[in-house]
C-alpha cells in the first residue's frame, strides 16, 4: 500500500497567512485535515510604509513556532493579479505535436520572452481521442514572471521551508470547487458538449483585487479585477472622515456600528463598482459560450462577510448566493470544528485547493515553480548520500592501500630486488629489439609502397593498350576478303572516334540506356546462363535443344530483330546490371555492310549487334601476364601469355544507340582510288629529294602494330571520309598507329604521329595536298552509290589490371580445389559406409543373406551407371 504522506497548503494574502495540513482520508474521495493555522500580518502588505518581505518572514516565523513542515510537501499560492491565464481551444491535431503547438502559442501569447517567465500548460477535460488525434481539446496555459517567483520563494527559503509547488489562486479555487462542491467524475462521465451543465460563479474578494472563476466543472474561465476589501475601507475613510485603522475596524463590525446606515451609504459606490465588474465578467464569458447558464454564486474570503453584500448581489444578479458553512469532503473533527477555522472558513478554500493538488486529487496540476529550483533542491537532497558514498569509497581505498603495502613490504627483500633487476634488463632488451623490428618493418613498407606505386603506374598504362586491343579484336573481319570484294559485302566496321567517361554509378547509366528500344539485345548464351542459375539442369537442357533461345534468337548468335518482344522487354530486368564506379567507352562508328538483297539480320544495327556487340560480350584475347609473373618467367627464359576474356578485363554490357536506317551516299570507287594512290606513290619516289616527308609516325605503316581498327583496319575507305585517329582519344597522339600498305585494302588506322597529315599514311608535305586535289577531280562514273549506317556503341569498362585478374583466378582455382577435395571426401565416406553395410549381412532366411525366392546373377559384375555431374553454371 502506498504511503499516505502529508502536505501543507499555505495561502499568503495581503492581510493574513492561511495554512492547512492534510492527507488522504480513510474513505475514498475524502481528505483529512490534520491541523491549520490562521496568522494575521502585523500590517497590511500593501499599506504605505510596509515591507512585504519582512512581514511575510515574520508570519512564517510565527507559523514555524507553532507547526512543523519536516518531511511534508508544501504548496503556496500566487495572486491572480501576478499571473497570466489563457484557455485555448485547439483544432484536431496529433497528440505528439501538442508540446510544439503550445510552445508556438506561448510565444505569440506571452508579452515577455519565454526565458523571462515560468509557464506551464495542461489539456482540460471535455476533449476526446480518435486514434492518436486529439479532438475538441481545450488547453489551459498559465505563466508568471520569473522575478516574481523569486520574490515568492525568498521568505520561504529564509525560513527554511522547501516549496514544492506554486499555483495561481484562481486555479486553486477551481480545484477546490471541482472536488468539494461538485462531483467532477460524474460530470465528466455525463458530459455533453451540446448541452453543458449549469455554471457556478466563484467570487473571492481579496485585499486589493477579486478573483472570478466561472466553471461547470468541465469548462473553466478566470479573471481578476481591481476591487477588493481596501476599496471598502478607503470609501469609509473618505465618507466618514476616519483613519484607515478605524475605518478597517468599522468595516468588519459594520452590523454593530452606531450608524449602520451611514456606513452602508459610504460604501455604496464600491458596492456598485463591484457589481459592475462582476456583471462584465459574466457577460464576457456568455459571449464566449452562448450555451452557458448560471445557477449560483459562491462568495469566499473575509470581505465576503460584509453585511448586505450577499443580499445586494442576489437582488441585482438574480443568482443564488451560497454561503459556505462547511467543506463537504474535508474530515478531521479537530480542525473543522475549531472556532478559528469555522469563523474564517471562506479564506481556507485556497489552502484546501493547494493541498488537493499535492495529494493528486486536483483537476488542474500545473506548477509554476522554476525547474532550476527543483534541480537544485534535488541535488541538495542527494548531497548527504553523495558524501556518504565518497567517504565509503575513500575508506575502501585506504584499506586496500594498507593491505597492498603490507603485502609488498613482506616480500621486498634483497633476493626480490635482484630478480626484479634481471627482469627489468630482459624487458629493456626486449623493448630495444621490438623497436628495431618496428623500424625495419617501417623501412620495408616504405620501399614496398614505392615499388607498388611504380608497378601500378606500369599496369595503369598497360590496361589502356589492352582495351584498345580488345576493341580492335571485336571488330568484324574476314580472312579471305580481297580488294575485289564489293564494299557492301566486306566484313568491316569503321570507328570514327573513341571516348571514355568516368561514371560513379554504372547502374544508373544501364537503367537509362536499356530504355532506348533495341539498345541491348540479349544473346541466347545469356538466357541459358541465367536459366541454369535459376532452374538448374532442366533449364540447362531446355536452353541447348535445337539451337533455339528463350528470346527467339537462333543458337548461332544472331538476334531475332531490332525490336524485342514484350516478354523479352520484361526479361531485360533479369540481365544483371553493372554496379559501382567505372568507365563508359563510346565508339562512334559506321559501316557499309548493307546489301540491298540481305535480310534484316545482315544490315544496319543488327549487323553491329551480331558482330561487334557479341564479340564485346563473349570475346577473349591473348594478353601478357602480370609483371611479377613475367619476371619469374623471364628468369627461366620463358614468355608468359594467357587467354583473357573481355569479362575478366571488365568489359561488358554493350548497347547500340543513336541510329537510324542505312542512308544512301555517294563515295569514290575504291578501285579508282587505288589507282590514284599508286600513281601518287610513284611520283613521290621520283621526287624524294624535292619534298620533305612527314614525321615518322605519319609514314605508311605496315599491317600489324595497333593498325587494326575497322575490319583488319579502316583502310582505303577511311581515307575518303574519316578523320585521323588523333582526334579520337585524348592523349593518344603520337602513337604512330600504322596506316598499312596503301596499295592493299587491309590497311590500318590513319597515322597519328609526326607532323604529317592524319590521312592513312600519305603524309608527305606537298604531295599529300596534290592527292586531295586529284581525288576531288575523279569523275562521277568512278563513284559508287552505297548505303551507310551510322550509330554509337557504348559499353562498360571497369579497368582490371593483370595482377588483379591473376589474383581472382588464383582465388577461383583454390576454391575449386577445395570444393573438389570436399566432394572426394564425401564420396570416400559414402563408399566406406556402403562397405560396412555389405560386411554385416542380415539373416533373411535365404542362402548367403539373400531373401528366399530371390535369384542371384553372379556373372553380372558391371558397376551401376553414374549420372554425369551437372554442368557448373557460368557466372554472367
């Protein structure tokens, strides 16, 4: 059972201190009063010449001389004059956003900066929850200036009374009324927003102002106006020409004065002013809530005991004026029957409301005490425990030190010292050796880094030559092709330019590229690989029958057409996309392989896909091994070459872009051009001493070294309309790619070095210029009409140096060997288990362990047939 703690509610007004000590009653819904105190200040706090701080401290000293607050929680009030209250009706909102909404509203509402005030808020009864959404919610917001809280707490701190709660006096009156004068739980259960219960008006006149609370138990509205008991005293002072103290005495004893009529006449203007302010308050709230109906008024405080005030209000307002004679739910005969408590019953409503809040029996539980005060008080309460813990820790350390010192002194003799010296010497030597080792390792790593950097630079140059060789090897070629072969029948593709672009994410490029119709047409091998990976042997067998692929392409590698079927368009997503950073290589190319009588598989973009793109997917070329392997091979007089697939080199995913149908063009007949070149060559031989040849790289090179672009090369046709190689790849100028024999159609790329022309090797000063003039003069009957197809091919290249390729191959080899060993071990275990089974023959009733009625063919010694192992899926 929870501990029933006790609390103090202390209400300090301008004339007196009212305190009530309570705890929860034995019966549910009741509060037990344990003690009370009523102390009048020696002067009114607002009286001229009075020091409020000194007067409150004096009253608190008197209070402590009569009562004890040790181990009790304490709450105090602050007058409605010094607090700001607001009741805000909010639209439906998410419960999680309540704090942010209120903070925003507080910034708009408060006339001070948030750091200069202490404020709190609480949602009031009457709203509802729909999921996480709060509907019809009204929030009460209360604030007080931070400097005023310091003034309130100062006398309590001086008197040594810890304050746990500061509450606005109108709120304490509402908490008192909702608990003691109304059945709040019943009102909440039966609440109907469209037909609210009748309202009660609570008036609590103070010395200088009056608190007004209008509530029906659920809704609440508060106001404070500046008419109080001092106004009546001052009216008597002016009307009857009395001193302030005499007038205060006559006000309290008005009914028994010598001339009551004169007293009432003197106070009548204040009565009227008081009535006017009450009417204004009621009318204002009626304008806020049109359904509000008022049934009664409760008059609290000592000024409410003025003779004639209740009757005056009843006649002019028409409400029942309730005079409290007891508190309905407060028990404790020692208190509630005490004459001083009964005489001042109306003044204890605020103290009662404070006690209810500390006992968690109040409706509104906001607290205006600064959080820094709460933190400081919490720290101070924990300080004794911290000191005790620190003392215990110090004691433990002292005990531990004493024990360790005793143990150390017991073995600290000459023998131990010599052993320790020897151990220190060994440790020192070990440290020295370790330091020398670290220095050697550091030196090795430094030189190893230099070597790796030099090696990587060499491989960085090699991979560019490798990719150019791969592109050249991917271009179509025919060994038996001659110069008499028709141009449209020659197996050639001409490359105009090669460009490289770094890409941070290859997958984004791939997803954009395949959106272009016909950009990527998968080959049958690709579908077969994917099918084997997904379905195993069944798909593998299906992919190899009768040479038909899943995409409708024939097994010889030709595609079914430029436009994919809807099924294949969906299946493009099954092609693994490239990922990570890499390079996109772009080839700008064209070809004349567009015979008029050829099928669609032989011309245009399909010819590029069937030749160049297919080779880029599945091609392989012989390449030198890594530098380390080459050095090892050179030491024994060998040269290492290895067959490397384009996939290992990082080449994949070729796409065909930016193309249209083949366009008819007129070009020079190669035979006429050949004759023209022969004649020009003969002239050059006879004028050797007259002209100056171009640079070495501009001379006509032989078939071979890097002169390989465009069929075996670009050859004669390239000289008609193709720019030099020097414009294709940045940084490649000066490589001197051979232009080939100009007499042959198997020439190479145009030369790029020296100072000569970029046309296929004919780079002799003035002679080259004469050739251009003669080419322009060739007659029309020596020109051909032929269809030319232009397009762009892009593919992925993730540069993979030879050393990296070798490392991957070695890892794959080791993995395969481990797998083979595991399978062999599994086979051996299986065979051993079968032998053990055959050795122990069960007795089944027949001879030699054979069941009765079973014949045995001893001549059949052929082993059972073993199914071949499924083909290992090829990684795509």
